[in-house]
């Protein structure tokens, strides 16, 4: 047991090290891109990233979290062939959807740039952004599959660590125009997808049926709820993922309508600095997700809840110091980016408050997703979206980036508190909770 504990700590350490690489890569990317492009073009670049993120989330159809859950849960009882079928279904589904999304995004680039954002010079960057959709979608899906195999380090490397470093290298090599930067992003994500594919091919032996201990098989067979189909799991999670990216995207897109591109750039930088807290959350969550699914499939609820407490404490211990720096010295952080971004200092403080609550109540959405409570999670997310739209319609036109920061912080806090309360309710009496979820 002690050896397993040290191995787990070692994996967490390496995972956090990769997340450190991601932080350095992304922060360096934001700094150098902002300085190379200037405030106006940087604002357009962040609008393109938001556009890509929203379209890619739609193309993934909720399958990425479903793949993580299904691979981990099937392998927990030795069903490797079933895990392989779910992997192929997910990759084919997201690949086709991403191709369609790229075509639609290309067609909508002109109307969006002229009618929605009122920025004709955004049309070409938005059209080029369509090239990013397929590799980004596949990169995230492949990383989720690796996470289901408990290859958390590889998953983080593919999803989050490799492409920011490659992008940073491209900037340092002299790329300085908006169009070339988007093309470089497409190339870096394509390479990440190829690396993820190679890692999955290396683990192809895992996708054959394996014998499991008798007690583990009996525990799984005694469960009242069998694992549903991949698409059944994905449907509510698709809404969840779409709402989550909308919560991150809508304030930025709304600012693009009501304020100038430089203000959009300043807020986008502040927002992305605050979201570096997600580095810790996603790192720990990537390792926790397959274990949540495995323990739930085996019916080991007490072990699952004990693990969840450890996950929450770990995220809080690692994330709160980052939040403290954002709240204490936002001007210093923004000045690192470049001139013209200090106007978002108050917005960064507000965003940090939302991230503080998220740190204290982290990963509960992952637990709900990995234990088959996608419909409860979907209801919570739709409520978040309603709050975001209502508050955004009132605050953003009047208060600009401060209003956008308030909306973002409140919805982040709402999500963390809501998922924690639902988790307490659902896991207070596991048998009753399962009956409630099925109803």
C-alpha cells in the first residue's frame, strides 16, 4: 500500500510538472503573442480562440468525458473489447462532427465578422480558424481516451502541454502576424493529435478482454445499474460541455459586440490568467476521473468518497496560493503581458474570487460525470447558463469588462457550489440516489 501511495504521488508530481510546462507555455504564448500582435490584433486572436473553442465543443458531442468513463469502467471488470468499441465510436463520431463544424465555421466567418462583431478584418482569421477545428477536437478526444486508460501523464501531455510549447517556439522563431499564428496553431494541434494516436496504438493490447479477480467481478455484477451505451452517457454531457464553453465564451463574445478590440484583448488576458487555476483542477481531475469511474462501477462508494475528499484538499492546497497572487498583485501579472493590459486589473481580482470558490469545491462535476449522474449535471449547467445570459444582458452593456468579470465569477462560483450540493445529496444514500437519477 505504501508503494502504491508513493507511485500515485509520483504520478501527481509528474502531472503537475507537465501542467507547469503548460502554464509556462501558455503564459509565454499570451505574453509574446500580445506583444507581437498589439492590443487590437491580440483581441482578434482571442476572439478566434473563443470561436474555435465553442465550435470544437459542439463537435465533440459530449463524447470525450463519456469515453473516459466507459474505458475506465469497462477495463475495471476486464471488458477490453467493449472499451475498444466505445473508443472507435467516439473517435469516428467526433471526427465526422469536427469536419462538419469546420465547414460551417468557414461559411459563417464572413457574416460573423461583419454583422456580429463589426470587424471586417476578422473575416480572414475566422476562416483560417476552421482549419484548427479537426485537430483540436481529436486532440482532446484522444487525451480523454488516454485518461480512461489511466495514462494521466500522457493525456495531459497530448491535450495541454505539447501544443502551447510548440506555439511558443513558433512565436520565438519569428511568427508575428495574426493569420500565420492561427495556421501555426493548426499545425501544432495536428502534431499533438498524431502523438496521441501513437500513444493509443502502443496501448492497443489493453483493448482485449482480461480476467479480473472474482471479488471485483462479483461486486460489479451486484450493482443495480449497468453501464449504458456511450451515446446515452454522452447526451447529457454534451449539453454540459456546451454550456461550460458557452460560460467561458459568452462574456468575451459580448464584449466583442459592445466594446473595442483592445478591451476584449485586455479582458481575455485577465480571464486566461485566472483560468490558470484550472491547470491544477484539470491535472488532479485527469488522474481522479478514471478512478471515480472504476470505483463506482465496482460499487466501492466509501472508497470513492474518501478519494474525493483527498482530491478536494489537494486542489485547494495547490490552487489557493495562485488565487492569492491574482488577488494581491493583478497589476504586476498584467504588466508582464505588455502595455495596455493593466486596465483589466480590477476584472482579474473579481475573476480570482470566483476561482477561489472553485478551488475549495473542485472536481465535483467530474465526480458526477464519471458516476453516471450526467442528467443532474446537465440541469445544474443549464441553470448556470440562464444566470449567465440574464446577468450578462444587464451588466456587460453597462459596465463592460467589469460586468463581464462579475458574470464570469458568479457563474463559476455557482457551478462549484451547485455540484457540491448535488453530490452531497446523491451520495448520502447511494441506493436512493441511483433511483432518483434514473427517474
